[in-house]
């Protein structure tokens, strides 16, 4: 199969789960013998633009006509069987869908966040879940300045969502939702249910497994309010005041709260802030963990770090909402805390470190869950199934509605939402 992957790469200065997923899927397809091309733009390139060029970027968010022309020319030259669209913000825009329609190439799109129904893609405002724009217009997001706290910055995203909503819904033959929780939200917002398939992200099996009981608790990810960083700090301070849990907390990542985290960790023996780790150091840190902590306050559409922990045989403490409730079986492969509750998070951190035998059992269960639902073989199968369905739908060969779940485990009521990435 010949696949062209379309993706706007996020800034390299901060960790991006979406960039990682794209790279892993491309490598997986190529290793399986498929021909994969890339049509990319990079957010890093914005810095090299002139002042006028930088000022023009918001105008390209709803529609970039140059991209339509460039991609159409690429499609006519390469003639791929299918185009796989990932992120189009801010330099690609939904003009990529028009290019595919111009040439008659079927389209698959992975929905890494909630950008189809929420301009910033997070379903969160002021640190709390928000669905005000879901199923309606994005005007509330503009009024509240939901993207980066700025009305002006939110306008291009809201305009793109409003103008291009029908283009997305009609121009994509198969959407990949990265969790059943995310699919439930999007179907409820009116997206075409028969084109929304659940395809969890996979994680390569690096054979970096935990050996022993682990040395630390680990937070690995973006240092942002939505990821629950402040919640984790509050819970950890409460634990420290009560004598601690016997192992340190390692915080790895970068983001807007980096200064706050650095100051909080300074001079403490029970906390180590280690900055931004590369891929190898991330894997080693996960494999040395008693547990990985994912306390997000926003409704994660997936949770890549959760599955990376499972692959290493490490249990997880995660917020009990969004996709986490379908990734983590509470009390079996990890623990779920009350979303936004620092006392509940502190209690789970104490429990996960207190019983080493139980912790090892959870780690083994987590590894089994990974092998059943998130390994490369499963990921490849679902990718190719989605491509074939899109090709059949575009050629008039019919379309089979996707199952409500992903087949890797029991369904639960997950209407509260889901991690992939936020803008």
C-alpha cells in the first residue's frame, strides 16, 4: 500500500505525543513493507519567517491556499492509495482536504484531540472541563479567549472550525478516534458515527522492562496546568508533611510551568526535576519507576505515557476520567484517583508504593494489557483496516460502520471525555 502522511509538526522545544505517534506509525508501516511518503510543515520554521510572515500565520490557520496547490501537485505526481492526515495546525490548514478532493484520493484522519468541537482542542477552560462549544458554534471560546488566554489568538481557530466543519465531515472517509471516550464526545456533537473508528495509539516494544520494585515515582510530560502538574505538587506536599512515601518523585518535561516546578523542587530530597529527557532516557526512567503518574485535569483523548508504562510492566496512577478509565483497570493494572482531587491523588500514591507485592502484580497486569491492545502488531492491523475501509468508501465499494469499541477490552461508560495532544 502507498500512504502519504500529512502532518504539521509541533515545536521541538516541548514534548509532543502527536509527533511521536506519527513517527512510530510511519516506521511501523515501512517495516511492514508499505510505501510511506511525508507531506509536512514544521512549527519550528515560523521563527525564521519575517515579521510580516509571522503576522500572516493566523490568517493561514482557517485556510492555506498555497498548501492546497502544493499537496495537489504532490498527489498527482505520487498517486498514493490513501492520505493519512494528522495535525494541520497552524501551517497546513483544512486546505489539505480540498487538495485530496481535487485529485480524488481517499482520506483517513487521526483525531489526536478535540479540535473538531473545541477550538483549543482541550475541552477545558480555567482548569475545569468545558463543553460549551460542543455541538454548537465556537463563539464561546472566542469570548473566553480559550486558546492561550487570548481572544485574538482564538479567533483563527474558531473561524477554521466554523468554516471547515462540513468539509471535515464530508471530505474524510475514515476518522481514527484514539479512545472510545473521545468517540462518544464527537458522536454526541454530531460527527458521522459510521466514519468514526476507535484506534488506540500503539507503543513500540523496546524490551525496557522494570527489574525489581522501582526507584521512584515518575511524572513524564508537558509541564502545564491541564496535565495536573499543580495538582501533583499539592498532593506531594501533603504526603511529605505526613512523612512521605519512601521514594522520591522525579519530574521530567518542559512547558509553561517549568519555572514554578524548578522553584518547588529546589533544595528538596524527595523531588528531582530533571528537565526534558530524550527518548532513551524516558524509557529508562519509566522502567525504573515504582509507578508513573498521570494526573491530568483535562479530559485526555488518550494517554501515551500510560501505555509506555504498561509496556515496561509499570503500574500507573491516573485521573479517573477521559481515556484513562479505558486504559487503566482500577486496582488491577493501576489506580485511578478522583479527577482534580489532591487528597485522592495522594491516597493513590501512598497505596501504590505501600505494598510491593501488589505493585508487582499490577505491573504484570499492565504488561498483559499492553500486549493485548497496544503493541505494534495490533496497531498495524488497525491502521491497514482503516486505510482499506477509506479506499473502499471512496471508490464506492461500500463502507462498514466501525465497532463502538476497539476490541481490546471491555467497554465502559466513558462519556466524560479522553489525551492525544492539545495545541
